[in-house]
C-alpha cells in the first residue's frame, strides 16, 4: 500500500471439509461426512504480512515457501486447503534472485522479470554429461556423433538467449523427457541424439539459435501454434516455465517443425 506494507494471501473461496477424508481423490457424495460446512474466512487462509526479508513472491507455488525463512505455518492449516499447490522451479529461482537484491529500482525489476537462467539445466545436464562420459569409454563411435553438441552444452552458462544454440538443444531435449524408456541404458544421450536428428531434419543442421526456433507472432487465432511465414515474427529468449526460467512462455510442441510461437 502507500505506506509500503506488503501482504501475501493464499486467496480463494475454499470450502470447509472433513479433514479425515482423502480429498486428493473422488469422495463418496452419498456419505454425509463429505458435506461441506460453509467456507473458510479470510483470516483462516495462509497469510503473510511485512516479512523481515522485505519481499513476497509466488510463482504458482507452495504458499509455505513464499520466502526463504518466514512463511505461514503449514501445520495450522488443513491439508486439503493447499495439497494441490506444489513448489515450482520458478518459485525457487525467484527467491534466489530476490534474496540477493539491494536498492532495487523499477527498471531493475522489469529486467529481472525477464531473467533467462534455466535452473533445471543444472540437474539434467549433469545426468547427460555423466552418461556421455560413460558412453564415450564404452562406445566411442556412437559418442562421437554427439560430441560437438555436448561440447556446446558444457560451455553453456545456462542462460537462454536468442543467439544460444545450447538453449535450443536443451529446451527441445527437455520437451522429450517424458519419452524416456526405463530399459534405455543412456536415456539422456538418446534424447540428445533425437534432438540432433530433429533439428537436422527440419533446419538442415543442429546448430540453430533459440531465436530461430522460439518466435513471437500476433495471430487472429491464438490456438495457431505454428508460425506463418507470410507474417512478421520476432525472436524470443524465454522458454518453458517448468524449467524454472522466469521469462516463462506458453508454447506448444509442433508436429512437423521445431519452430514454435508463444501463445502467452
């Protein structure tokens, strides 16, 4: 407010429910113990006012991880109230950023909203590099096929940019993560190989800057995910929010091309 007070509220019209039932699953509506008993009042919701850290953040994330050390006590609230609200990579990244700031200006804040560090790359690339190192000692011929992309990914600072070829490799690999087969010996190497082949098939090379793939284009139908080459489009540095990148875009996987446009 105008005096500088800040407040976080886990806001919503939340019904009062029987805490002994498992509300993460469908419940028996014919069982009278499943009846609601009105709604929680405002002061019964998770609330945080003027923490000493001087910030509040939420990226669709756990209300009990709003700051690093000052949060509502989750033991004071029924589990059904917040059980569907996990923490997010973006929420964790925002705390890393906010904890380090001093003398913040509005211009600084605008810049930080577009922060392009990709936190999940730390974990995923570590697995990829371990697999590739093992592969190179066992099957150097196969490893050689992805040696150059691996080198680019090792040198990557994990910040996305419109000029980054590593960002292209990583974001497309990340999209494929749910296709990993449990029987695959080197699953992340296989994802990288698939990414390389997909880029070569569509663009003629795997060395493609992210801005050539991730585009911003106004369209009458926002469900049109493809880029219309007859209209102007612009490169974008942002990416999939599940990677923890603050510059979060809504995109959809295209069937015939690696190129995609942001829909939000």
